[in-house]
């Protein structure tokens, strides 16, 4: 079993519930990956668990937080019941959500690096769907992120998202044009939530000289295991000294 720590971080008078998983072997300081969950998800969802179970044996620590609580809508430990799809759409349609999530992640990384247990030059980020939506503005703003996995997201949205793309598309575009470190982007060819045309446009806007696009067949939720394997190998190659 991985070494798991529950941490409550404080920012602006509110609590950020966090989970940290440390490798069984080796000694600190460890490389670190911050993992962002999807919309309506939580810090122990399948994507984060899959990354954790692949990264820990490679000596990489993983940390995750429950995403932003805006207008009484939160995720995981921040609420007693999971948000509805309508709640999630309302959150992503608010520009304030992106600033709040960026501030939460910055506060989290500040606290983790202050422990001395992690390599400040080997911090990565991984987030698909909502994890990309809220993660890209963060990694664009924080130069401590050395490499990032993103994807299952883009400038366009399915009808369920209503007018939300009018808010998030310019935020994502500005962030993509500022993010200049290595990027691995996952795209689903039949994505029924974020159409792949918008995902390809986002990838094209990334300022990263070192970037890779992995396109797989399937809908939004059908990211294949092989893609998770590839993104994990990619992160390890950029964060772990050879």
C-alpha cells in the first residue's frame, strides 16, 4: 500500500483538503506530480489513482486536492454530496473559479515544497478534462511546474455546457500561449464533451517547444489504459534523473 497522508491546507480562511502519496522506497527529496481531477470528481478518482499507482514505483510522489468551492459548489471533502452536472457547468462558467483554483494550487505547492521533502526542480502536473480546464491557468502562472500532462479539453463545449465556453475559451487560450514548458496532450477523437477540434486548437496554441499529442479513438470518458501508461512514462522521463 502507498504511504498516504491527509493534509488540510489553509488559504484565505478556507480549508483545502489534500492527499499526498509518497513512494515506499528511496528517500526525500522526491520528484512530485500534482494531479487534478475532472469536473464533478474528487482527489481519489480513477484517473488520479491510476497515475499514483504508476508513478510511486518510479519514485515520484503524487498530491491531489479537491477542486475549488465557488458559489457553494465544491468537490470531494468540500461538500457533503457530489455536485450535479448543472452545478459543475455553473462553476466552469464563472471566471472567478479559475483564479481561485490557481490560488489553491499555488498555496498547495508552496506548502509542500516548504517541507523540504520534494525536488523544487522536478514538479509536474497532470490533469484531464476539468483537471486541464482548471490546471492550465495554474501551470501557466507558476513557473515551478517543469512538465505537464493535459487533455480531454479544449476551446469548444458540448451543448450541455451551454454558454460556458464563452468564459473558459479565452482563459484557456491565454494560458496556453503562456505555458512554455514540456507538455503531453491527450485527445479523444470522438470526445462528446469537449469536441476534438477545440482540443487540437488548444494544443496548437501551447507555447511549449517540447510537446506531444496523443490522439486515441473513443469518447470523453474512454481514455485508454495505454494512454495513461504513455503519459506516466513521459512524466517519469522528464522528472526523474537518469
